């Protein structure tokens, strides 16, 4: 019998494990992959969580994350605008950051099962039963779901969004490129948009959200990129001038931005498992860290009392994140087509107050 089992060892799972272990809980993390590994992710973190990470000694200073202070936006036909980022942020790869946090958790005594897949989670009268594919069955007083954007557990837990088909695919590369180190850019193309920002070691993360329809039409990722993404001259220049560091891209299918619940069948959801913000808002990693902090503090405050945590976490999560996720879904409608993207570029160029206000709606206050 464990105090807490965390399913998923990404940002939310690792930060939760560290905070809870520091508070004296016995924590087990079950992760289906082995560290270090790449994830499809924008790899930009808003500075809203930087002070928290520094205070907990979880900021990866040794990696020299890129300091990002400007936002660049382009439409599919190449119209471009820039604006300063209010809080700013930093760029660091998930490959390096997750491994850094994993080593921190190991040093504290967090128990890891790696690589292990969770098959099912069942809430009993006063505990949970967690079945795995290779290490047997475990019991715990609490379970945290930190398993990311999409998991077989979403289906097992009968989450509503999992039955809604999503038209999106996510594709990620690491590249070497002569590009502005202090910029996070969002370049639109028909049916999607591509983000680029610097991470550690003079490397850039190139990650885009595209459509399954386009992939099906052109048959493979390289041809889709040449026929769709390259219509944007900024993206064409990036793809033609960059040195690609992966043998093949990281890809994820059926990326869903549908609303989710922070608690499902007694399991506390955090990070992308609780709600996925649209990539154009650039705050998925900050949200994962902040939601892990929120949940962990409530577990500590209520000393593991499940009913009290359910009520407090649902209220807290909705207050902090529900509106931001909704705003992200509405803003997404401005992207992925030439006319609407040009409208968005025009807003950034001609209405600084409005564009700044919209930016603030997708960012939280420093924690």
C-alpha cells in the first residue's frame, strides 16, 4: 500500500512527486518510457513559474535555458508582426528538463517503475488498485493522473473527450539554425501553425500542429510539409536552412483540446491530463507545473483526505485554469487560414493594447 501513485513521469508527475516526497508521503511514479526521452512539446515555459522553480531548486540553471522576451507571428502568406512578451519565458527541452527532475526525484527517494504501462485504475472503498503490464498490481490511498495528452487510461476511465475524434497531429524536431535566440515565433500555414524557439545548447525546437486531412492527402510528413507548411515563406526558409538533428520527427496523433475534468472516478488529473491549452498560447508546460503545485499543496494541507482534496482541487483548478483553456480554444479560431491569420497579425501590429490584453488572458500571475 503506497500513499500516492502517480501515473506518468512528465512535468506534472515529476513536480508532484518531488513536492509530495518532501512532505513525507511515500510516492511511486509509473512511467511507460525510460529517461531521457523526447516528447512532442513546444518547450517554452512562461516565467510565471520561474520563481517557484527557483525556490524549490527545480530550475535547470546548469542547462542555461534560453531567455525569451519577444513574440513573432506570421500568416500563411508571410505577413509578420512582433510584440514584447509581458512576463517573458525561457526555453528548455523536455529531454533535458524531465531527466533533470527525474534525477531530483530519485535523489529524494521517489520510487519509479520504468518502463511500465498502467493497464487500469480502479477506486475501491478506501483505496485504489493500479494494474500494470509487467510489475503486477499495486494499491494506494491516492492516485494522480499525469499521463499527458492522450492515454489508454482515458478510455478505461470512460472520459468523455476520448470518444470525440480530433483532426490534429503534432510533429516536433530539434534543429540547428541561425535564428533570433530571444524570440518565440508562431508561423501559420493552412490548417495549422508551427512554433519555434531556442532551447539549450544553441538548439531550436520546431514543433507544429497540423491536420490529419493534409497528411492523408499528401501521404507522408515530408511531402505534407513541402506542399502545405512551405507556402509560408518564413517556414520554407526555416526548413531549407536548418540542420535537422532527429533521424525522424516525434509525432503524436489525435491531439484533443476538448474540455476535461480535473477529477475522474476519484483520480486527480494534472498537467495535460487535466486540460490541454492550445499551443499558440505557449503555456502548456507552465500549466503543468502550476497544476502540480496546486494539487500537491492541497494533498499536503488536507493530509491525504480524499473527499476534501476532491472538492478543493476542483474549485482551485477551475478558478486558475478553466478560463485560460477556454480562451485558448477561442483564439485558435483565428489561426490556420490566411484571412483570419492576417487579421490576427493586424491586431498585433495595430492594436498593442488589445493584443497585450489577449496575451494576458492566456497567462497566469507569477506563483
